[in-house]
C-alpha cells in the first residue's frame, strides 16, 4: 500500500468534469485507489464518491493505492491531480 499527500491544484476543485477524468484514469488500474480528506474517504473509481468528498482548490488529500499496480497508479493519478486534471 502506498500513500502520498497531494494538494489539489484544480481551480474549481473536484467538480463533475475533473472527477470524471480522475475516475476514468483510476479505472485503468487493478489496484484499489482511494483518497482521504479529513474524516472522509472516497473511492477514486466512483464519480459520486469523489463528488461527495467536496474537494476544493488548495485542499490536501491523502492518495492511497493498494494492489498489484499500486506504484504505477500512484505515479499516474498523483501526476494527474497535481497538473489540475486538464483544467
């Protein structure tokens, strides 16, 4: 299991469009991919779960990848979030 703290750079946080981009990328991996914000844990493969976390610009999340391709998942998903999810 790998964990990394990442600050969300996306100007409008993880609203519908970036949440969809995040989920689409997360679905490519066999590993379980979640993130924590405060007391909330969200499944990165579920748009509703990501939206329910209410992540805003500047929030620091803890990205957690656990599974057979966790290193690659952490690299790709972490980079995607740090780059603002194409916004």
